């Protein structure tokens, strides 16, 4: 018949990559790295840190490099999920990411050099470890929020099958007449990100950690990860892989919170556009 067409709704399975790396997933760890320790036995953390700082301190630069490398790989996957432009534009975005990571490493080296100089010649011992920790924490949190918030603002235009460059131009044109809406909704997104990360921390403290402790005492076996002491160079790779596994588990548990709050934020999005059919050619 030439009557009404039957539109079949296709249900796409949620990809593992989107669950583990999509939206702002991962920020709950970088905003509060201590949350990783809830998944790891405290005795193994103590032995690992003690062996690293007292016996194998020369392993620390390689350990830091591998952690930064793992973060970069994580961000490349996240950018691939958030980006909806051409492959060339995605490549440019990934290059910009690597440049910012290189700048982070240079800043860290400068801080280390200045701290070592002041300590050696003037006996001024600064808190270099705290500074490195805060630098990495600030950088990773800000870069995840930056790409996520930009994606949220551009998504209505992407849904209308705009290309990346055209979507940015359209957003700038919209902002010209709606500055207060831009401010209010951006603040709302930041509040959602911070509150969801805080909610996850509270869940770990009051639900997950007591549950793991109770199961361990009842069954007589551990349910948390164990780091290994740094005795050999291969132990660096082993501990990094363990931290990556804990990070993946944390993201998996954080995903339901993201899904619920992202649904709420999408309902309140100030830009409402008519969705053009999927067969409309994307204008790049």
C-alpha cells in the first residue's frame, strides 16, 4: 500500500566504550583520586608506596609517564565518542589534546626543577608532591569538563545534522542573544558534574566499602584489588594495569548516576531545535 509508512524503532545496544568513557565519566576519579583506594586493600597500598619511596624512587618517573599515557588513551576514546565532526577535525582535536598533555609535563618538570634548586641551595623544602598531585588533578578534571560541556551545547545542532564548524558558528550566533541562558545552563552542568561525583563518593563510603568489608569478614576472602610492592621494573606495569582495572570498575559503577542526571540536564537544555530526518546530508 502507498499509505502510512511503518517506522520501526531500532534499539541500539549501548557500547562498552560509551559506558566506560562517555559523557563526563572518569571525572569522579580525577576530582577525588582517593576514591580508587576504596577498591584496593590498604595493606597492599602501604607496602607498594613504602617500597616505591624508600627503595625504588627512581621508578617514579616511569610510573608517572605510564599513568599520563593511560590518561591520554582514555581521553582519545572519550573524544572519539563525543566528537561528531569529520575525521580530520577529530585528528586536530586529538593533536590539541596531546599538545596540552605535553604542556602539562613541561610545567611539572619546571616545578620539579625549581623545587630541587630551592631545596639544594637554600634548604627550602616545598611540597612538590602535593603540587604535582594538584596540578594533575586540576588538569584532568578541567579538560574532561571542557569537552563534555562543549559537547552538550553543540549536541542540538549535531542532532539537526550540522557539521562541526557549522554547529560552532550556530552556537556562537545563539549565544549572542542568550548570554544569561548560556551562563545559567553552564552553571547547572557544572553543578550536576560536581554533585554526581560527590554522590558517588558518598556511595563508596557508606554503601560499597562497608559491603565489601562485610563480605570479606563473612566469607573469609578479599574482594578488593591488591597492589604489588615495587621490587622489579615489571612491577610498574603490573600496578598500572591494576589501577586501570580499578578505574574501569569505578567508571562502570558511576555510569548509572551519569545516565540519570544527563537525562535531567537534557530536559532543561535551553536550545530546542527541530530534528531533521537522518537522511538529511550533514553540512560540513
